[in-house]
C-alpha cells in the first residue's frame, strides 16, 4: 500500500529551489504575476507557495488504497535535489560545466518542458483517446512515440491493452518519466556549447515564467539555441556552432539581451510570471501569454485526435522535431 503520511501535497512543476533564486533577501519573497481573465493579479509569495498544483503527480493506486505520490516524492524530488546542486555549480563565478552538471541540468530542463499541468493533462488525454479509440493508425502513432523515446513498443502495447480507467494517471506518469529521460535529446543538449552571460548591468532583471526554457526548435543543428535564466542577473545559453540567435543573446548590450529574453519568456507563459519586484508590471501585463506555443505533449495529443487523417503520423513527428532531435 502506498505511503499516506507526510507525503508532499504541493507538487511543484516549477521547482521551488529554482524559484528561490528570485526571492528578495530582505523579504524572503518573490513577486508572482498571474494572468486572469481581463486582468493581471500580483502578489508576493515565497517559492514554496507558488509554481505548484496540489496532488498534480498523484494517482489512485487502486480502489481502496487511496492516492500514490511516488512520482513526486521519489522521482521528481530526486531530480530536483540533483538540479539544485547543478544550479549552484552553474552560478559559480567561473562555472565548470562538468559532464555531471551538464547531464543533471539537461534532465531538469527536459522535465520543465514536459511536467506542467497542461503537459500532464495532454499526456493523459492522449492515452485515454488511444485506449477508447483503438485503430491501426493509432498503434502506429504509439509505436512512433516509443521509438523516439527508446521504449520497447511491445511494452507499450501490453500496457495499453491492460489499462483500466483508474490506471490512466499511473500509465501517463510512467510514460512521462520516460519522456523526461529523453535519451535522444539529453546527449544533444550536453554536446552543445554551454555559457553563462552575466547581465548584472542591465536596467531590468531577468524574469521567469511557467515556460522557463527558451528553445529555437533547432537544437541538433549548428543554429540551435536553448536559453534559461539561472538567476535574476545570469542567463544560461546552450548553442550550436553557428547560432545567430545565440549571438544575439551573447553579444548585444546587456539591456537588449535581458529585454529579448524577458519578452520571449513572458510571451510563452501560460499563466504565471515571476520577478524579484513589481518594476516590470507593465511589461508583463502587455505580453503575458501573447505567443502560446504547443509543447511536445500537446502536439502529440492533437496528432492522436487527428490520427485518421493522412498526415497525422507526420504531425506527431513534428513534435519530436520541436526538440531538433530528428532530421
């Protein structure tokens, strides 16, 4: 029977250790901007009380044993603890990007691309749709997913065949765990050039959102770029050998680089943006959520629902191309 006592109920899709970097030392709080219908809500909170959804990664173990929190309490907790250690190394004055730091932080960044409430819901709906509407084309779609994630398709077929309604969340989280360990993507990230740009002199500090990882969708190419704020004044940049996008962030003035990063981060947000202060309220209010981009999980769901159309398999493969892992 799953453990019931002292299990975490606040399941952070944006890790608390990451958010703490934006807490002000004098208050121990950061500023949360939340997009609501017709307005922007603002409040000061601690990292522990934002960027989470209650029981987000829990599932019914069976009809009588209550909720199982293993995915959060064991897998994500371990991933975030390792990520906190890697972040400290990245934020050293002269960071040493060891293989351990690269692999650890790459795993965390991939998880941040797939663990939001919208992503988890899309993954569950994808499985539910395939289970309720079996067809040869949908089986091909699942096989394509398994191939991209290095999962034995026979394992997937056996799981799908034995699904019961209350198992769907468990199966989705198990598959999500495979996605977070994306064996074809993590080596691509590790092989890129890693740099940190100090933006201490910029007029405004860096913002973060519920979509904190910037990706130009060309990661496996020389033009590839992935960027992520690692503190209010430091930007981690991963890039290929000929990336004009990376050059913009590396060589433009500190003000321009910070503003460019903030604009992309805020426009990609679904609901939340975080800052050290309210100084950029107008900037956030004018841009939050203006350019929604579908994630890998959401595109997989769209492809699954349209799988009887001729290009549906290609639609799914487009999701993999978002990460630049396929030709």
